[in-house]
């Protein structure tokens, strides 16, 4: 069965996708629930994006410091977009970057799940396929994180995981990309 037989296909397609890293910043990350696991999963997705050439957009909320240093060294140069709005789309530079990319699927990660991630996801849903990576987002409390995930889910956002993203975009084993990505999933 070929992919063009499904008009509502919710599987990720590399050619249509863009990784968005929202506000994983030095002054914000320490306050997050499960921060080590979330940071590790964002790191894995960044490394994977380098392996397959997936475009990345990074945002930084003003006054919360720079993106955590070990997350900001992509092979592909990415200049973080500074913003004050919680919904990333209310920042013209972000909206322009998304428009210029031509991508129709957003893979969302970052902080905080119940503020910037949920507002960005819900705003994007009518015009984009949105996949939020559940194990690569966080809030200060698990309750806020759970509420954000449920709200996104009931409003048409696909909830996914780091490994699901990696394997969906790889599509098959046995390739050079698969072999390079194995270190990220073991």
C-alpha cells in the first residue's frame, strides 16, 4: 500500500517535517519536572535531525537566558528566535521562518508544555499537522504537563514520543541513516 492512498495519513513524512525546539533555556530548564529525561530526548532529536537533514527552528523566551548549551550545537547552523509571546506564531520572525520552510508538519518539543508548547500547537492545528513529542516537553508540575498533553490530544494534535519520531522518519532498517541513528535509541 503506497502512502498516497491515505489522504489523512498521520505518519511523519521527512519531506514535510520541521523540528521546533521551544524555550529549552538555562533559566527555565532547572525548574522542570523530569528535566534530565526531557533534555536528553531533545538532545537525541537534535542529533537525529543532523543525521537526516531535518530542518530545525529554536525559540528563546526573552529574559530566560540562552538555550541550554548542550542543545545548541547543531551541525546545521540555527540562530534562536527571540520572542515575548507565549504562542510562537505571534512572533513575526517565527511565523516567517515557518512560512519560508514550506513544511506542513511541525514536530514540537520544549518548555513549558502548558504555556508555550500548547499555545503554539493549538494555534498551528488548522493549517499544519502537529506532532508533540510527549517525552521531550515538560512543565514545572506533572499535572500541568498532563493537562497540556490531554488538551492538545483532544484538539487534533498527534501525541508521539522521541523514538516514534525517529523510526517514523527513518521508515526502514539497513540504511546508513538507520545505522547512525541506532546509537540514539540504544
